[in-house]
C-alpha cells in the first residue's frame, strides 16, 4: 500500500476518534452536572445531554453542503475547529445553557464527520484497499470511546472541577487533528467535479506514481459527462443506491446496538449482576468492540462487505435471541455478559465495520456527499429515537420482548444481505456506479 495514502487515510479517520471521544466523554461528567446545576431529569436529558445528539443529526443532515461546496479536506478542517471550540467552551461553561450550546457545536462536528471522512478516504483509496482504509474511521470511533472511558477514570479524582477537565481535555487531540488535516491533499475526484484538472492530476500522481493518472481521469470524466447539472439523489435513477443506504442505516439501529451500549449496566443489573460487576462487564463490551472491529477491518477486503454482513447478521440473530431468552426464562445473570459480548462481536465484525464503507461506495462521485448525508441522517435520527424508547418499552412490554423484536429485525437484515445487497469489494468507484445504477 502507498505509504502516503495510509497516512492521509489515518489523518482523515482521526475525525472518528474525536467522534467516539466526544460522544462518550459526557458519561463521566453528567451526574456531577445535574447536581451542580440542580436540573430536573427532563431538562438534564433533553438539554444538557440531548443537545449534542441533536447537533449530530443537524451535522449529518446538512454536512453534504460544505462537503460538496468547500470540498472534503476543508470540511474536515472545519470539523476539527468545531471539536476544539466545543471542548474549550464546554469545559469553561458556567451554566447549563452555555454548556448545551457548546456540546451542540461538537455534535454538529460528529454528524458532519460521518459524511466527510468516509467520502474523502474512499476517494483517495485504491479499490483493493478501500474497505480497510475507510474502516479505519470506524476503528477510530471505537478507540475514541475506550480512550474517553480511560480519560474519565484518570481525571475523576482530581477535585471538584474534574468534570471541566473531562470534557475540556478533548481540545488537545482536536487541535492536533485540525493541524494534521491541513497536511492532506484535496480529493482528486472532488477536484475533477470542480474542473480543477491540473490539481487532480497532481494528487493522482502522488496516490499512484507508477500509473498514468490520465486513465483514471478519463473514467471519472466519462462518469461526469453522463450526469445532469444540479441533479440530486432523489431522482428515479438513484432509487437503488438510496434504498441500499436507507436499509443498511436503518438495520444498524434496529439491531439495538445503541440501546445496548447506553443501557448495558442497567441490563446487566436487571438480570441479577451486582452494580460493580455490571460496570466491569460494560468495559468488557468496549474491549470486545475494539478487538472485533480490528478483525473486521482485516477481513473486509479479503472476504468482502457482503460476507461480513452474513457473519454479523447470523451472530446478531443468535446473540439477541439468547439475550431475549435470558429475560423470558430468568436465566442466571452470569450468562448475560457472554451473550452481550457475542452481540458486540457480531456488530463490530459486520455492521460496525461495513456501514460507513458501504455507504461511501454506492453513490456517484458528484453525489457522494449527498448520499453520505442521507445515510448518515437516517442512522442518527434512529440513533436518537430508538434508545430513547428503550426505557419505556422495558417497563411496558419487558426487556425480553424488546430484544426479541431486535432479533426479528436482524432476520430481515439477513434477507436484505442475501437478496438485495451487492458486493462492492475490489471494484473502482466508477465501476460500482455502473453496477449499482444498472440494478
């Protein structure tokens, strides 16, 4: 693999590290903040905690605009600025509204990063390595989550203002990432959509110095000649890639992954584990997620996206059925962590590794940002809605029925993989456009 491509891909993927860190770091401070500002549970959940999540939805919904207009690189730089401002502002906030405002800014960065980073990496990566390189984004999300947990643990006992350091320390990696983002080149495919041919040629020569860039430029230009100015992803001819993005993003959340991550300690205590054991097991969930994400990245360009989704879907069905059965038949709590680890492993090697890679591959160059935005928006809207309904569903129909529902949804995902999902492994983005649009 070209060393430069690897370095550029890692740099762009670090947006995922900040995504994971920013999302989880609040878990170490949120109880302190509720006591400090004496807020009601509703205000605390919707404003103090929830504003970041809705910022993510806004960032995902509108992130295609700067990604297409300013370019992937410039958007990644501004994402770093948003993360830095959010971290500093949150750490210095003196009231809940100011804190929520700066957390919202960080959420916008998270949402936009799910568009710009995978799109950028997919457009500079060679076809044979594209899966693992885009997969670095997901790995960095998982790694950022673990580092946030560790950071919170280390800063927990430094005094009454520990929460400020917990949320503010993100400014350090965010500032470093922003500086690194200046060093990457612009996406050659984006440059060609803006008719900046000489710049695109220069970048392509750096990406693959042993091949004539004119050949790839001709393929990209042919694709552009077949497009209509100002068209959008909702035209009839883009119905199939739109359906693919909608289904893979929807199934990602209907697996129950966010519900489980948010409520793992509660789930474990409900089946009889002591609180300390539940917290320890939830850390094991994070470690399992990291290990199997690495395995998924290793396999994605060897086995392919579809094969990993087969493995993940079957693993989902088995593990979710066992979790459901544990609640229905009141099995011993000691079995539950094993079932949850199985579930996390299935997610990490399947959906966790594949989703951002797959969505970044199935749209044509000039609409990739818009396609990423659509898939990311579906993902984040459901990520906001599904976990918020879980406590209500637990109390009304029971945890066993909730996890049975998730298991049934994963049967439908398996049918989607078998009958609808195309394999994208080893094909150029221009080849994939012809395959997907001719479906």
